[in-house]
């Protein structure tokens, strides 16, 4: 990372939200997961929502491997949703492929790549102990997206 970026994360109930205004590098991914681990110490294994607004250039293999290890090893995540609604065509396909690579073979973890944020929030509230309402999740993502880049 040429200039250090502060992770764009939020907690809503037990849900950990990661927003990527730009594709993360390994240092940023590690900083995000370090913050997730702080949440886990308080609430146990928690659900996660990833909202990438830009994916090109795609995150590197070392970042994908790090996310896979961090989210599938102990304590892992309770459920995972990735929103690709801001992405179109090839971008959405690339992000779906990346998330499949990260979670390949992890059938014990509810995981979906979803086009609409509202649908992702509803789904997470049904499959995981989020302890928040879908509209609270949508509002938290809006705040993250409003942060300066």
C-alpha cells in the first residue's frame, strides 16, 4: 500500500461490515480482520458483510488467501454476504469469482454474493444472529460510503 488507508468498517449489532472504496491490499485486509477479532472477543464468531464499490484491479491472491484463512479458520465467521450491486457486468462476475475462491468448499458457512444491499441485509438477518434490523445495516453502509476516500 503506497499510502496507508484506514479500514472502512462498522459494527451493527453482531454484524461486522467491511466497505471497500478501493480494492484492499494485504495490510488493509489484515487491519480489517484485526478489528473483526476485537468484535469476536466481545460477541463470539460473528456474521460479516463485505461491500466492494470498486474491484479493479482485483485484490491480489495473497489478499484472497488471507481473507479465506481469517474467515474459515477459528473463530471464522458465522455467515458472509458480499454485495455486488454497485458493480456491473464483468466487475460483478469478477467479485463473485473471488468470493467463490475465498469460500470454496466451506459449505458449513452460509455464504452468498448478492446484488442488492437490502437483500443482503435481509438474508443475513435470517441466517445469522445479527441482532440488528436490515434498515440499520443499510444505514451503516450508507455512512461508510459517505466517508471521504
